[in-house]
């Protein structure tokens, strides 16, 4: 199977009739995603690319079982749209939009947590399990198989997942946590699900410098039975933007490339030096 | 968006946080006038977005208005850590009996605001021992409650009126943080002067993503190099000059970092970090490529994994530039993803044979750069 | 504290909720002036705290300023459901194309604010069928989000600009509710007039416990009887006249209700409900007893289970009154709890043998009342 | 044993040095309550009636195990004091104060729920289990024994509990839910605990007209194995204050004396006509 969603999952798209929504609806349908409802205020009762439209999420949820929602909503309205999905009881919510104000983001992710919803994103390519893609990534990179992938950045994930697919190693699920300051989900949450998923045989973790998500993940990896291969971007990056002294005080000694490699290695994960090394290390583990 | 000290203090005053008497001015003459208004010894502070102004000579004291004018004249026009000083803040000089540190920012790991405070404020706050720093994560729905502010005051050893003043300030900082969409509200030092605490400095960073709903905050343009300005105008997500000889464009922060890392691991020196972002279209991408060339590198390396970014757009942008200015240095292109067939076809027409994999492409770019430099 | 219609509408206007053009006045002359300002047919509405003003004749229409003056003159000084009309609201008469109902109040069972709305507003909202009423409980930390307001609009069948106007109003009502410490913000009817929705009435109830922090809301004194005013001044928690011949004082709402219930079950008729509350001391309690006597009952029944209320305070209050005015009717006292020995001693001195149990005391009071009436 | 607290419970008093706080501290101590800490801003480090003082709840909780808190705090500051106890992890919090603004009350009780704290009150006499009284009720009314009592009103509870004590029937715990619009706890929560408490053999429910708390309780009483005796005040009460139409719409058909008696009787509870009948009905059940 996979984590969070699978071929049977029923999906709702919020903002389905916009340019982005329409384009990615078609891509998702081509991937096999069962898009059963779309939300487009003022267009309720209509049909868009074969999908029935509703004015509000409440209405869509009243008429359909909804296992997951994908939001193609402009940043200023994302808080409202995400809360609408959360309060309506949707349990997997993918927020693709970037540039959501961070104070809105905190409300979205903390409310999701309170209500038991898994928020993927904001500012993410989304996630895919076989036959169920929720997001904007190119379909061709993916194939079904035994590897779970969880990542902080997008195109780098396509790069690495594509290289796995190219040599015939498929994926159970690929999840993009998103590049914002307050992502809805963490490496640890996803690693736990991969650890519990019987079809996942090995996990790829794609991280980067900054923050302490990889250090946190390392603590959990110590307890995992499945092999983890990591790649971290930013080894050569110049010092990033700093936010006064406060950022430095929070991150004390965390967030560096070296620190993350050390933590992951100590936890038993293999850290690839080049992106393309990931597939070789995974191949080793799957032998 | 970082705000100047004087802007932060103007907001502090609006939210009821005590600040020294004073005003921002643009000329030595106005500095003298403000010093007269204050009628006490003053401090003249350069208004630039970098820290460590004191060490760089950007802060001077003046006992009289005449001295203030001289000090202002000296500071205006000087350069502090690469930033030209165009504005100065003239303020009353505080009687400093102690320096505290207090900031509210966002702790991404906790997905929550965090208050950070210390009894040992001042210049070297980052070097303070862990036990001298008090951190409290807030709940975004509950905000900062009075009891938390009082507990913070107690934990940095304040009593009586100082504790009350501190608790009041930190609550107002939180209110300001939320209402102004700030990522950081920092006071360092928060000065103890007699029976009160006063914000002697301000650091205020507004969330760029929320500027659209913070219309009353004047836009502060961070000092950029010419090249960075061009990149900004071309719609490039992020551009940083690094000084090497391989100009690099990729799409997405992660893959751009990985591209730089790979080039460096193969022994190459990236000229820049350029995350072209997604969906800038043909013209934006063409401009971005012209910026790469403007750096006069030995090689241009374009690494695209098309998602939102369409390969044909990038290919057409490359073709457009090449038709305009030729290929003054070798172009190495790696291209896969959305609309890749069309992209590869367009590239072939202008004589570029694109790579499918990143590693060999990076290797080739490094080889060409070395050859070009030899 | 209930606010007059015009007060609620003044707050509506401040929060951006559309209201009809108009103003509160105190005289027919001013009513005429306002009608001139409005320059259109007007409605003249009595400002009293009870509902059903229309049925009682407290609302009149006027096509001209002269008619407005006449109508105002008729309404001013009339009595609507026992309330004397001292203020009137003169407003433009709306073109009414539909009447909605919307209110936000607090659902005690849910411990949360609740929005209640209906497409069938107007006079008979309480009689509407359950399926015509939409109720949504809010989360106190999340408040009323825009999507909820839009969903409410949809569920009562609004579309386009009406839906937008409604969603906007309900969000502003919630903001007002929180900022003004309201227990109830109600608009009935919310009138559909052309492309917009307008608050044709207002009901606003401010939480009495929060009045201390709502200094900008003028105090509205609910019309009270003379006796109720006296009770209020004596610091009595709650006093309601009931018309029977057994004057009753107890401490605590529950035990007071239970005392009334018991008296009635034994065939007696309570003269009043009086919850003396706790900690009013000797003088306050003495005044409360005088109010009991002022009702000219056949028996006074005092039932005290001392907790915060001290038995000796109540006994001393009784003694004080008896010394002052004697015992014009029989006093039946039941007294146990805090400091009961001292209380019983004081009572004995003035000739009262107190009961220890409530039931026999209540029985005795009923017997005496019947005897006294016979 | 008892519910929520017992003879071993360690208690903190917030607002311990005020007139009310001091008086009831002594009464509680006389009852047997282990008051281990008091909070009084600015007086930290001192001792009051043998109890160590702290400036903040955080400090008190750092220095003592705190099982329960009692607040003697003026209404305008109760929200802050209650949140301080909740956020410090105190699990039983008694808020005696009346006239707390209802918007503050909603924040207190909902936050308590989120954090797993049982809030007793506001506007309550408190609660007592044998040797542990948290509140303001007269000590003499109580005695140890097999009856659980839960009530909405104060003096009426003293009346009924006193009448039980007078004939030798003691109580496991007596809980006052408080008389405010948004009480922190419900009949149902307390009934569940009494049902689970092995020492409680019968339960007394003291309700009144208005609201739907008794109706809610009736639903749960249906499932209980232990006998419940109820008394409801307000049979003869004149119609209470009404809040516009909204109150009437919320309460449709609920809240009347007759409705409540019907619901409780149908659920198998015995409803006493007079307060003093409660003891007789309980005596029947304990035979």
C-alpha cells in the first residue's frame, strides 16, 4: 500500500476552476487520482472536467466521502480555505500555495494538529502514493515500488525520485513537507508512517541546511527497523539570511550541514554526497 | 522585510512601548534642531540594516546641539558594513543601569511564536551561556497571556516596577508582532533606567508574504548589488553572487543548492546562486540568463527539472538570448521534465545538446570552466 | 445589560454593519428635524427594552416631517408593555423585500458562541420550524472565520451580493460581540432591500460581569418597581415580586428557589423571590428584611444555610429591624451553618426560636400565613 | 476513595493571602486538606499560615507536586490565573469566583478541555472528597460515606448534604459545578467518575430549571449501574430572564421543570419533590 492516501482515496480540489487548478486537476486525473469533488464559490452545481462543483467545502463533504483535499488557492485566502477543510473533517490536506503569511501558517498547522488532520505543505509540490497524486509534481518521475520518500524541497525530489524510477526502483509514497518556516508535517511523522507501512522497504530523506528537522528526524531514525538514505542540499551554500539575534539563539549549533550529517550518520542513516548516489545506496539496501 | 531602527521605534511608540525621546533626520541641521528639542545629551545613530554599528563608528554621543550637528555630519555619508548611511536617529542619551534582551520570533520547529529574554542584554547576546537565556514557546491561539509575561520577568530576576514594565512591554511586543505580521520583534538592549525599562534599540522584521496587508508600513528596499537588482526585476526568486566562474541557474531552492554542491564537489567554483523559481515564462527566464552572462563567467550551467517550470520555456529563453548575443562562453544545459521533447528540439536548433542527468552535466561544466580558465 | 435599539445600531455603524439612516431623539420637535434631514418617509420607533413594540402601537410610519412630529408626539409618553417611552428612534423607512434573522449568542451547553440564522426573519422567528433555522457553534479560539460566514449565507439561500453582504455583517457581529463583551448580538429583521442587507433592528445584551471593562457603553437601567430598586440598593443579589403573602429571604439562588417550591407545595403563596446572596453584612441584610416587611405580607420567612453568609450577621440584622419597627407580622426563621450558635442566641434574645430544618419551618410559615389571613 | 481528589492530594491556593483566601485556607486545613503551596505575586519566599508562598504558579509547580488548585482571585484577573494553572499542568482547578465575564469563562473552560484539566466552577462552592476540601463550603455539612453528590447550586447542596450527614449517610465526593453560563464541568463528567468509583454506591444530582444540563445527564444515567436521586429547584419559579429570541431558539422545549423531571424519571432516576426527601430516597437505595 502506501501512506496517507492510496488508489482508493477520494479527493477534493479547492480552487478547481482556476488556471493552476484546472491544469493540475488534469495531471492528477492522468496519474489516476480519483478527484470526486471540486470547490469553486459561485459555481456550485456545475461540472468541471467531469468533476462536480460545490460552493463550499461543507457542501462537498455532505455529498461525498472526502479522504483528502488539495488547495489551489491564492495565498491571501489560504488560511480560510485550509480551515474550511480542517473544520469539515478532511484528514489529509495538501496546501501547494507559497508565500502564505507565516502567522496564517501557524494557525493552519496548529489547528490541523488539534483536529487530527495531516497538513502537507504549505509551499509544497504535494505528495503521491501510487495512483493518487495530490499536487503539482511531474507524473513521469513516479513509479510504484518499495521506497518511501520524504523531502523538504521540490525539484530536488523530482531529481532523486526520477533517478530511482529510471533504474526501476519505484516508490510507495513520496511526500513533500514544503519549504516554509512552519510546515504542517514533519520528517518524524512521515518516517513513523513509513516504518508502519508493510510495503515500504527503505526510506529516502531529502533535507537541507537550516532548521532542526533533520536532527529531530535522526532521533527517530535510531529506533527504525527500516534503512534510511539521506541527501542534504546546501553543503556549499553561503550563510543564509539571519533574523536578528533571535534566530541565532534558537538554532544554536543546529542547522549546519556538518551537524546534520553527523546526527543522521550517528542514527544509522547513510548520507549520500551527490543526489545520484541516493539510488545506489538504496539499491544496496534493497538487494 | 527588515525595518530601520527608527521605524521599529515609531511602532513601539504606537503600541505604548517606552522609547527614548528622539526623531529620524536626514541632515546635520535637522539633527541639531532635534538635539535642541530634546535639551539633553544625545546619541546620534546611523540608520542602516546591519548590526554592529557601534563598532563601525556609526553611533556617536553629543552633549550639545552643536556637537550633535558635528556628529551627524560625520555619520551621514559614512559607510557602515557596506551600507551607505542616509538617515540618522537623534535621541536622548539614556542613563543606563542595566541592559536586558527580549525578542519574539517564530520557532519553526515548534510551529509557534517564541519569546526569548535574558538579563544579560547588549552587544554579545549571541555569546551568552544557555542558562542565561529564557525561552518560552507560545500557543498561537492563546497568544501571550499576562501570567507568562510576569513569569518571564521573574525568571530574568526583575522585581517591582521593573517587572511590571517588562511584562507590559513584552505583551505589547506580542500584540505588535501579530498585528504587524512580524517575523521578529527584538529589543536589544532593553535598558533599565531608574525605575523604568526603555527600548534603546529595535529590530523589526515584517513577513514579506504579508506585506500586501500591511499597507501602512513603508517599503524598505534592502541594499542590493546592481546584479541583484537586475535579478529582482527579472522576477528571479533568489539570486546571490558568490564570485566563482561557473554561472548557474536551476529551478527550486533545493535543486539549486544541490547543483552548487555538485559543481563544488567536482572542483568547480559557482559564480552565483540563482533559483529561477517556477512559471516566470520565456521573457523572465531570458533576462535571468542575461544576468548569468553579465557576470562574465567561463561557463553557463543551466539545470532544469521541469515541473511548474516548462522545459520549452527555458529552451526558448536560451534560444532567444543566443540569437541576440551569441554564445560568448560555453553553455551546459541539463533538461528533463514537463515538455522536455519540445525543449530538447529547440535547444538542438541553437546547437545545444542537453544532458539528461545532472552529474555528468555538472562535471562537464567544471571541465569547460577549467579549460576556459587555462 | 440590555441596550436600547438605537445604542445597538450606533455600535453596528461603528463596526461597519449597514443600518438605516436615522437618529434617537427625545422630543417631537427633534423628530421632525431628523425627518427633514432624512428627506424620505420615516419610521418612528419607541425605544424600550421589551419586544413586540409594533403590536403595542410603539412603531409608527410618517410620510412627511409633520407626520413624524405627530407620530413622535403620540409615542413619547405612551407605555409599551409596562415601560414608559422616553426616547424614540427616527429612521428612514426601508423598502423591504425580505426579512432575515441573524444572532450570535452564547450556547452554555456547548460552552461556545453560536450563530443562529434563518431566511424567515421577522416577528415570529421563535415559532419557525426547526428546519428553517441554521445554527453553527463556533470555536472560541478560532472565532468566526470567513468560510463559516459564507456557508451560513449559502444555507439560508443567499447568493451574489446578498450573500457577500450577509457574510460581511455576521463577521462584524462576531467582532463586536467579542470586543464589546456581548452575550447577545441580534438583528431581526435583517432586511433585504435591493442588492443589500440592512439591520432594521438591533438587540444587544452586554455581559453585566464585563461592564467594568466596557466603560464606553452608557449604563442602561432596566425599569424596576420601587421595591426592586430598594432591593438593588440594599445589595440584594436578586429580587422579584410574586404577589403572595409570605415574604421570603434565603441565601443562594438554588436554596431560594427550593424554599419557594417548598412553601408552594405546602399550599403557601410566596410574596417574592429574594436571594440575599453572600457577605452583605448586618446593615445590608437589615435593609433586605425591611423590604420584606414593606410588602405587607402575613408572614416573614427567613431561611439561612450559612456558608459565606454568617448566621450571626443575619440574626443581628433581624434583631436590629425588630428593635426598630417591632414584629408587625410573625417571623419564621430557619438557621444553620457558619456561626449558628451565636445567631441562635441573638434570635432568642428578641424572642425568635429558630428552626433547624427547612421543611417544618416552611410548614409553619404557611400555617401562620393562613391563620393571619383568616 | 473518591473522585478527582482524595486525602493524599497536594493542593495549591492562588490568591492565598487575601481575606477570602486566608479564611478559607484555614477552613480547608481544618477539613484536612493538604495545602502545600500558595501563590501571591510579590510575596514569593514567604510563609502564610504555614504554607510556602510563590510569586507564580510555574514556581510553585516546580517546587511541589500540585494535584489541584483553588483560586481566590478577583473576577477581572481570573482568566489569567486559571490559564496560568492550566498551562502549568494542574489537572483539577477550582474557580470559586463569581461574576467572571462570560467571554473569559469560555476561554478558561475550553482551554482546560484542550489541556485535559478538570475545571470546577466558576462561581462554585467548590468540591470536597473526604479530607480534601477545595472551596468555601461549611465543613460541618460533610462526612465520609458512600454517596456521590453533584450539584449546580451551592446552599441547596449544603442543605441536602447536611441532611444526609445528619442521619449518618456520608459522601465520597461532593462537587459543585457552579452557577455560571459556561461551567467547566458537566453532570455527565462527574456521573461517569462516580460510576467508576468503587466506593460510591449511589449518586445525588442537584439541578435546577434552565439550560439542558439535566437532560444531558439523563442520557448518561440510562447507562449507569448505580442509583441516582435527583432534586430540581425552581418548580414554582417565575419565567426567568430571556435573552432576545436567540436564547429561546437554543433552548426550544428544554429547561422546564416538567421536561427535566420527565427526562430524569425516564432515565431511571428518582426525583425528590422536597429537598429533605432526597435523604429518604437515598436511604432506600442504600438498604
